[in-house]
């Protein structure tokens, strides 16, 4: 899998990660029954809290427990979290404690009512703070896990077309078989899905646990989406350009092989020609030697000349014609 595909999968998965922190408007629109928790939680008599204070009460809920992909899902998370919670006073109202959000912590109904009108000890406050952090982490991890499948799909969809194109061109170039190309495409698509899932999980988990990151993610989503789209366009043309370059190099190497093959043939022909010239030179010398030998008179001279010629022919690999009237035949020459 190319680095371009991994980067594009990560950008697109991050851009698709949505984290929305619930606001009072979301509660009023989707779970209005929980507005009382925020405006009058812990207040027995008198006027309720202002809108700003109600928002403070909402913000006291661990971030991941009031975060969703949109206003409706975020409001549902708030409703779920507050289902078994009381607005518990740090300093009891009966002992002059204020109902301002600074004197309130969200606590289970059982623990709050068991304390009665006693002050909330520092240890109890620390325990509630730790529990809130644990709830935040648990909710963030849950949000990340829920976002991972969508990220995996986006990562796979981002990777698959380019992997298919890249490997198909490798088949065209003869670098791999169609079956190997299919397996490689499946493998790269799976890796792209893994990158997308990991990105979506990480981004969503961090954004759900930290509202400023969620706000930054919302602002950056168009930029990330544009970067992912531009990266995909770049990767497409890069694949085509790489294919063009490799084909060019292939044909250049093929031409070099052909030229070398022709050069080898030419060298072989020149070698054979030189051998033939050498043989002709030797044959010409032998022919001159045979032709210019002294001729002796008489039958004995002719016989001697014949035997010498036969020996020379035999040395050259030729078979002399046997004359039945000459030695070597089954008949003898007539005596003089």
C-alpha cells in the first residue's frame, strides 16, 4: 500500500469523524424533560438558574458523556447520564450552601441522599472527580469504538480504486498475474480500512474527551476533506505517470536487449567469417604446394605423386577416389 493511500485514508477518516458537544438548545429540542435537571437541580424553592448557570451545570457532565455525532445523539447521552444523578451540594443548602454550579457536583442519587445534610468531604469530592474522569475516558473509548467501523469503510473505499488501478497496470506490464493482483488489492484495501478505523477511533476518542479538540475538528473537517480529495487526485495521476515511466523504461531496456542480441549475432558471423578466411588461406597454401610439386617421370613418379596427394587429402579430411588399377585395390599393377 502506498504512502499516498494511507495519508488519504487518514485524512478522509478524520474528516468524517463528527463529535458534537451538547448545548442547552440541543437539550431543549431533543430531551426537554432534562432541562429541569439543569435549571433546578438541587434547588428546592425559589427561582431557578440563569441560562448561563444552566450551561455550567451541563458542562459539569464529563465531556464524553455529553458528546455525540449530532445534537440529538449528544442530548440522548446527557439524558442517559443524568438518569440516576442528583445535583449534589458540596456545602449543604440547609447550612447556607449556594445552589450555584460552583457548589454542585453530579452524584448518584443513592450516595447524595445517604449523605443527607452533611458536608461533602474532600475525599468524597476527590472520588467524584476521579469517577468523572473515568466516566469521561470510558465514554470517549466507547465513542471511538463506535466511530471505527465508519472509518474503516471510508479507508477501504478510499484505498480500493487506486489499489485496483495500480495492480491492474502491473498486470498489464507483466509484473504479476491477475490472481496475485487481486490478492494484493484485497490486502491493500484491508490495510486502508485498518488505517481509516484507527484514525477514526483515535480522533473521535480524543475529541470526545476534550471539547476544544472537538471544536477544532469541526473547523478543520472541510480542510481535511479537501486535503483528502486533493490527495486522491494527485495519487491517480501519480499512478498513471509511474506506469508511463515504467513502460518507457521497459521498452528502453527491451531495445537495449535487442541491440545486444543483434551485436552478438554480428560478432558470431564475423568470427565464422574469419575462420573461413583462415581455412581458405590454408587451403590455398596447400593447393599451391600440391600444384607446384616437382613432377618425376615414369610410373613410379606418378604413383609417388598420387600417394602424396592422397595423404594431403586425408589430412584435410577428404576421402580420395580409389583407382582399382592403383595400390590399395584388390588388383595389382601389371609388371613391366
